[in-house]
């Protein structure tokens, strides 16, 4: 769609949203941010960054800012299943709250087990009331894998002892949009690792409705907030990849966005942790980096108030936003080498060296790294495996 037409469409959507009542007695977002010491200038800088992240032209920044202001018009129900709560923590527990985490303070979070004061019977009633009151309007966000079928009892919640699976099914039924937050909810996660004793599955396995996956263990706060703002802006689902991940966030591989990529192309690798190559910031492929098989934008968004990300910190990517990574990407500090694995590159497991990985991936993705890979082969006499 042409930019002007899209601008018009999104503006109209926001005008409609603006007519909806505020769901809680909120201060304006400017006042909310002001009280936390965040200036309007910082807010607009943040809106510009989100605009770029959502692959929209810079002229859309005022629309993104407005979408953030209207974030209190849509009710959100956030359920916890089997997980570590790291996804919520990624968003909420920063020492100096970022604008992303403050947006979550500001939205109308009707139900969130970690944050609410209610417990037991009262919590259960709150959930039922929120579903009833906002039928067909609420956004459902679910964190955690879901013990299912005959194992569903492994996750039993609340006064009436409902299973997590039943809660997820009931909440999904009347949701306007459904987001699986984190790898556990997107694909089952750590509790679904072999032998999966609780029969944990992805949210998409317990509902027939479309689920947008926002994986990562945990996902970055920007990907969580970006997903929400995208929905506020468009009111429709984003373009998705084969695993139902938004393409704006998961369209490229870690390897394509990596600051160490130049070293991969030049055949400069860390051979073991702590060596000279590690000190020089060389590529981590040989110490297990799974960046070539993992789709996410971590290098752009980073974690801990956007401070760092795994590869910047000196460890390879462990593939945490791919399905079944606990089983398929390990051992985490060894290269994939000759093992088979089960990502979108299924069957590409016969790669013995980093150079071959480059060539192998080229045939699948068409991304032009063959020339570099061939050059690095020639230039890399220390690589004796060939
Ligand atoms: Fe899973 Fe979220 Fe990993 Fe943890 O709860 S994606 S275990 S970071 O936190 O679901
Ligand atoms: Fe970066 Fe890992 Fe790719 Fe090396 S293998 S360039 S460290 S993503
Ligand atoms: Fe996960 Fe790899 Fe990013 S391990 S956090 S997808 S760098």
C-alpha cells in the first residue's frame, strides 16, 4: 500500500479508537511520563524508533505516538502458564523504567497474575469478569507453555482448580487478538523439551484461532510493546513468517544483523572462550553461536534497558526464538556441525565448518554471503578442517 493511503487508513483507525472510553482513570501519557522524568522529546524519539522498527516511514512517527496515547482504550488480559515469568520481567523489572515498560503501566491491563493484588477466588472471579465485560474486544497475551490433554492437571490454577489449558481455551474464545508472548507460549518452550513430562504445548495448539507468536526466551521489551502498538495502529494482524512471527521483528536472522558478521565473513573466529579472538570480538560461530539459524532482531533492540544482548556480551546466540531450541540447538557452546536440527533450515545439518554454513544457507535464503564465504575459505589457512 502506498504510504499516503496507509497513513490515511491508520489515522482513521486511531480516530475511531479515540472515540472509545478510557478504560481506567488514567493521567494523560505525557503526565505519566513527566512524573517519571521522561521528557516529550524523549517520548518522540522513542516513537520514532518504534516507527522505524515497524518498518514505517519516519513521517508516521506522530501516528505511533498517538497509538501509544490510546493504549489505554483496549483491554488486555495476560495469562501465565508454565514458565519462568522472564517475559514479564523482561518488560517490567528494569532499574530505571524505560518508556516501553511505562506503556505497560499505562495500558488497561485487566488481568495479570504477577502484577495484580488479588489471589485465589478473587483472582479467578476477576478473570471471568474481565472476559465477560470485554467479550470480543480484549487482547489476550499468554506467557508460558500449556500442559495439555491428559497432562493438563499439571497446571491447575485458582479456587475452582481449573487447568491452565481450560483458562487459555476460555480466554482465547472471546479475544479480539491473541499473542503468544515468549518461546514457551509460542512453541512450548523449556518445559516441552524432551521428554516433556507435563505434555506442554504451544498456545496455538489449544485454540483454533490465529495466534501471533512473539518468541524469545525472553522476548525483548521492544518486541512485546511493538506487537501491541502494531495492533493498536492497524487493528489487523501483521505480516507473518512460517511460524506466525511478525516479519517486522523476526524477518531477518541474528547472523544478518550481527556486529561480529564482518569477522565471520573474514574467517576470524573465537576458538575458545577467553582466547585472543574473544578479546578482539571475533565471530562466535565455533563456540556455538546459532545466529545463522535464528530469526530475531536482538542486536537492534537489546535487553536490560537496551544495554546489551548475548553476542555483544561475548556468548553465542542459543537460538532462543526458534521452535524446540532446547532440543535442537544444544549443546549451546558447540557448533551445529554435522548434527541435524529442526529449524526452518531443516536438513542443512551436514555443515562441517563455518564457511560451509555460509554457502549452505545461501542456497536456502538467497542472501549473498557466498562470495564472502568462499573468500574466507581461501583466506583462512588456520582453519584446518577442510
Ligand atoms: Fe518462557 Fe516467559 Fe523463557 Fe521464561 O514466562 S520464554 S521460560 S524467559 O519467561 O515463557
Ligand atoms: Fe554473529 Fe554468530 Fe553470525 Fe558470528 S555466527 S556473525 S557471532 S551471529
Ligand atoms: Fe535469544 Fe539469540 Fe537473541 S539467544 S536473545 S535469539 S541473540
